[in-house]
C-alpha cells in the first residue's frame, strides 16, 4: 500500500481532555472535511490523565480525509507560570518582575521540553527557557 498523501498540517493548542467541536477545533478541522467528533474522542481519550493542561497538537490531514495527530509537551510559558506560582505573565515584562524561578526549575523545564526544541544540547535548551521567562517578567534566581 503506498503512503497516504499529506494535504496539510494543522497546529492547535487544546486543553487536555477538553476537546470539543467548538472553535478553534471545529472550524480548523471542518474546512478540511475531517470528522471533528472522531478527533475529539481520540484526543480526549489520549489526554484524560492531563485534564486542563494546554497541549500543542499537530494534526496531519491526508487526501482521503483521514488524519493522525502528534501531541507535544505543554508550552514553556505554562510550565514557568506553574513553577513561579503565577496565574498570568507580567503585563510589562522588563519593567515589572512578577515572579521568580530557580536555575534548577529552569533546567527541569528544559529537560522536559528537549524533544520539542530544535536543539540537542541542554545548555541551549536552558537558554531558550530563560529567554521565555525574561519575556514573561519572571526572574531567574539561584535559590528561592
């Protein structure tokens, strides 16, 4: 059997276990003629242990109207907010520091996200996470 012909890839961020046909999922899948409820069922089944955690998902759409999807780990910003105990990022990053994370927490987040980053070196991944923290108004400290 020849490989299926890929039409497009759709990237969405969906809370775990909470996929439903409402926007953004419904319109994104509907315009490609996919079975929206089938995606929702499969996604919710795979993410029932990650309720409410925002997960990036890449949906590959094939010519015969079938699909497959890959889930990635939660965004760095969400992990940083959790580590710093924040509800949201600073409205004025660079001026207002609203939280602190330790270097070890940054390294843990970097290790967890290594598969999704475009680097294989941990020190580079740590720098990516530090940059995200800075842009959110979170200070990186040695110890809390």
